C-alpha cells in the first residue's frame, strides 16, 4: 500500500511513443505553419513543438529534437530551417514552399500593420509595458517546451548525465560567459557527436 501511495509524488513525463501520421497535403503544411507563426510571440519553438508533436502527431519527441538540432546549427532562422526540412521530407519542393509560405505570409502582413501602429504609438507607456509582458510570456513558453522534451533524452545514446552536462556547459558558455553562439554550437556539438559516435560504435 505504501508503494502505491507514493506513486502520486513521482514526476509524470509525457509519453515518448506516439503514433505518427504525416500531413495529408501541402495545404495542410501551409495551415499548420500559418497557425504556428501567428502564435509565436517572441519565438515559435514552444508553439511549433506543441503543434507538430503533441497536436498533429507528425513526428515524435525524439524526431523533433533531432530535427531541431539540425535546424539550430544550420545557417538561417531555426524555425525556417525546420519548416523547409519537414516540407521537403513529405512533399519535396512543393512542401518546402508551402511550409515557408505559411510561416511568413500572415506574420509579414501583421508586421507591416504593427510597424505602422508602433511608429505612431510606440512611445506610449501602455505599449511599452505590453511588449515587455509578451517577452516574459515567451520566455516561459520556451522553458515549458524544454521541460516537456526532457523525457525524450532518456533514449539518447549520450545518456541523461552527459546530456545534462553538455546542456549546462552550453548555458554557462552562452548566458554567463557570453561566448559567440556559433563557437559554442560547433565546439560542444563536435564533442557530443564524437561521444555519441563512440558509444554507438562500441
């Protein structure tokens, strides 16, 4: 009885195994990335993870982490790289263009409208306070998405301890030491790839 009672205090992570169902058409990609872009205040990482993995089940948590890592180290905006990768994977060039169009069309129109509004009312205290509030919410969304993805690292060949060590080193290098992000990504990335290769080859 005591063992059963204590289970309610355990941390429950989201299930890592989901049934993957790919998008049905390039139009499906366009709609998904349009909705994602319209929700991405201050960054879309948290939103796109929820859309692709938890809501639409186009990929697993593990696949999202792997694709996001490739998008992170590739030149250009992370989410654009990810959209092009996913679109190309399912529908080739048509899928890539549909995903990219969904990602930038509606935000571009809204950005032009907001730019005109900001030029007129941007100095108002209420507007300044609203923008700062959005930044805090965006940071919270990114942290929440990172915590949801932690469970996927259990199957990583590096192991949880090494993943935590590399993640901590990355945080210290970027947030505290202010090292240039490309140097940190390629430096720690090379270390992680070498360790993973050796463990998979053993």
